[in-house]
C-alpha cells in the first residue's frame, strides 16, 4: 500500500530548472514526495538524478522555480535530511575509523563548541547496528570494501535521525552482500521516513517503490511504477550500465513516443 | 651535545625545537589531510613581507610576520573558497608578491640588517629567550583552537560536502585553518627558515598518517617525530658544523623517504582490504 498523500508533502519542487555553467541539466521539474514514501529516480547517466539530489540538499541553487523541504527553505530543513553520497573521490589513507565517520551524522545536532555526548554515541551505535556495520566500527574507513563503506555512510545518514533520506546510487559499486542488506533495509526505513534514491537499476527493490521518477533533463514520468508506460517499465529491468543498444530507453526509442504514452 | 647544553643559546635552541614541534605536528597533520600543502607554502613565503614590514616600521619583525602572514593566509584562503578554478595560480602570485614586497621594504630600510638570512634559512641558535615565550603563547593558541573545533576540522577535512549538508560553517572553519597555518609558520621560520617551513610542516605529519589510523594519534606522533628531527638535526649540525635549518630538513627528508619505502613494502607484502574502487 502506498502511504497517504493527504498531508503536506515533505518535498515539493515547482517548475524547477537547474544548470551548470549555463547549460540546463534539469528543465521544468515538478514533483511532491510525502512522508513514508519510497521514491526511485531513474534515467540515463547525465539525466539529472544527482543534480536533483543536490537541489534537495541546497548544494546547488535552482536557476528557476522553487524547492521546498518540510514546508520551508532547504538550508534550514536539511538539518533533518540524511544524505548518502555517491562515492567518487576518496582518500584511502585518511586516518579515521568507521565509527568516527558515522558519528559525523551528529554534527548538525551538536553545534560549534559542543562535544558529542553519550546520547550521540547511542544513536550512532543504533544506526550502525541497523546497517549491519557495527562490527566494523574500529576499522579505518579506507580499509573497508565498497559495500562496507556504503553501509557506514548509510549509518552516518541515519545518525542524523532524518525525516527524509536521500541516497545517490546506493546500490552501485557494492558487493552482493551489501546490496542485499541495503535492499532489505530501504523498504523498512521507508515506514519511518521519506526516501528518495537515485539508481540505475531498481530491479529487486521495485515492489517496495511507491513512486518512480524517470529523469532525462525533464521528468518524463513520475508516478507509481505499475502505471509507468511500457517504455519506462522496460528500463526497470535494465542492467546497471544502461546502454541503449541492448536496452533501449524511452529516449533512444524517441522522446515523442514517451510523451504520447504520458498523454 | 651534553657539553653544548652549557651554552644558554643551545638550551634555547632545544626548547625552541621542542615548542615548534607541537605546532608542526598538530597543524601539519591537518594540512596534509586537507591537501593544502601548496597554500601553506604560499603563506610561509608571503610571511617574508611581514619581516620586511617589521624592519621598515622599526617594530619587532615577529609582530610584522604574524600580522602579515595572517592577512596573507586569509586572502589566500578566501581565494581558494571563491575562485576554485584558478585558485592555485592566484595563490602562486600572492606567494611571490608577499616575498617581493618584503625584499623591497628591506631595501627601503636603512641600517644594519644582518639578521635577515636567519628568517629565510633559519637560525635556531640565534633565537632569543623572548622568542620562546612567543612560541609558547602561539602553541597554546593553536592547541586551544584545534581542540575547540576538532570535530568540525575533522569532518570538513574528510568530507566537506557532507559537512555543508550538516550546516557546519565550512568557510569559517577553512579560514580558521589557514589562520592556524599562519601562526605555525611564524613559529617555525626561526627554526628552519621560511623557505623550508613547508617541509618541516608536512613531512612528520605525512609519515604519521602512513602509520597511524586516528587523527589525534597522528598529531601526537607527528609532534614526536618533528621533535626527533629537530633534535637530531641540531646535534648533527653542531657536531659537523653545518647549517642547522637545512640539516633538520634533510634528517626529516631521509626519514620521510624511508617511511614511504617501508609503507610500500608493507602494503606489497600484506595485500588486504578492498580492491581499488
């Protein structure tokens, strides 16, 4: 069952445009995410999934339109947003333990000049327990595998005690074990908070997804996965590296076609 | 070495070496982790402008250096925050402009200026007793700032983007960080000289980070290593009659290369952890 949409949305985008160096990455995107919804953003590389997540975090300002989180400005509301970044650059020699990294989720809750408390410790411990990463807590972060590190990053986001959880490609670059843990965890978490994740492949998690958004510069589809046009549903089963030759997406199939299906 | 300690200047030199090691270990570790070695080099060289200004105005060159390097550090820190694309070019220019203005200001100053080389190449043996009190004060200031803002310094060094999403004032933390570098640089210039400050600031920390997987322990180890290098360098320079600053740097450099080779060896002999991402 999809959660009710009668209350105010936690995330609301109205006619949002975004650009890097004057070239538009997102055009005219509008969507609403309600409490306890699990939303999957899909679409090709460069389609704007990461850009949309950056907008939701205030890391990027829209060139047009409005982003509202918890009914207010992003910069204020993001204290209640947990964020799991897509891993790109990383210093393997950085001398910090998994525990110290997960505890960084408490930063916003403990302002300047205020040390972490025992309560923070308990929250971090619970978050690591939930992601199955507590046994890694003494390990240096650089010695962990991609999947182990991803679980620590999810624990860091949960340590925020967020009302909204944003995950950028949480299932890429992880081993099968971590993938299974994350795929089981997200539906469970979505009973407590709104979740927006970007992903190349939603495959196994799809039955739990309430809304799917297909981004290719514009939001070509946003709604329940079951009601998506066939050309988009087809991409749910596509492998991680979506490749138009083997798995034609709605765009290579001809955008007009999608527009037609949406109409 | 023991008989050398009978001389007051030698005792002062040893104390100065130990004091400077604290700033070196603590600030150096952060510099290495944040990858702002080039920025630190810029601050160190621009500080020479402060020496020139001190002589020109007839005030203590140390005061001139503190003020000038703090200003240069804030300027370079702002450049790095605001103009990310060409930040290194602008910092390189400020680096040279700072040094050049120091030289010109000294040209414009009449009178005896024999002390100058000691700021460039270090002259720990000529450090006056009052200098030690300055160093102690600056050390306490550095330690207090790092202790107070440790969790923010760590978080912004590790993952600045995440820190922004937690509403950590990352720009203010960055500017505080470059301020710390300026203070450390001023302390160190008398020991190894402005030109070589960057080496003593980074090499002990770089070694520590190779062997210790905790930032506070790395700071402690870097402090110990720095003290060791300064003392060993001093002893060598005394017994072989060599320039003290350069000897200290060479000791540190040899240790750094050894550590680099050893840590490579260790990694090759015990492959573990994840495959490269």
